[in-house]
C-alpha cells in the first residue's frame, strides 16, 4: 500500500536544484492533499568568520530570503495547495533540515534538491543533502534535474525551428 504523506517539508535556497525540488514538492503535496512547509535556512556560521559582525548584513540577507520564499509560497497557493507555510530558520542547515524542523512540525516527508556542491566542497564541508538522507527520521526524496524534462526542452527547441 502506498504511504499517504500529510506534512511535507521542502528546502529552498535559491539554487536550480531547490527550484526543481520545490516543483516536485508541489506535485506531491497536491497528490496527497498534504500540508507543505517551505523552509530556508540562513547558515549563521557564515557570519561568524566576519571579524566585525554586522547585524545589518543578517537583516539584508533575511529580507532577500523573505522576498524569495514569499514567491515560492504564492506559487504553491496558485498551484492549488491549500495548506502551505513558509519558514526562515537560522543556524546549521544540516541539523535544522534533518532533525529540528521535522520534529517540530511533524514532517513525514522531506523533499530536497540534489547537492549543488562539487566533489571537493563535499569532502571539505559535507553535503547537506547527504546528511539529511542519512540521518533524518522520516522519508527523504532527493530530486535531481529530470532527464525527461531536459529531453522535453530539447525537443521543443527542435520543433520550434
């Protein structure tokens, strides 16, 4: 029997992979009539390396993220998702996306884009996606750019010539 998901979390960060994951999350949420939680985590550790920590910088990043995430929210609403929320969290993306947020919001499916990091970056700092898939207590769906979608775009270009 197929599992019915009720509380779906999708991580967005402005990357192409996150946009593809968001589109899939909307599809899955519609199909399951589920609540969709759109989450962006501002990694505060990035600000710790700045010698003169400036709260204005955090405020500007938050403002930019809020504008972007509101766009995702509206897109989900326009697609027919009745129960959708957006959340901006601060801290370690790995811990928040894999544990803290899912536990606090009773998440039963996490949808996340495949990593955008190259091999060296993954070795040095680790992949958030890899960590979430390995340690989360609920199901995790990792979205990659679908080959079929790429093929459809290619075919449309050829047909329009």
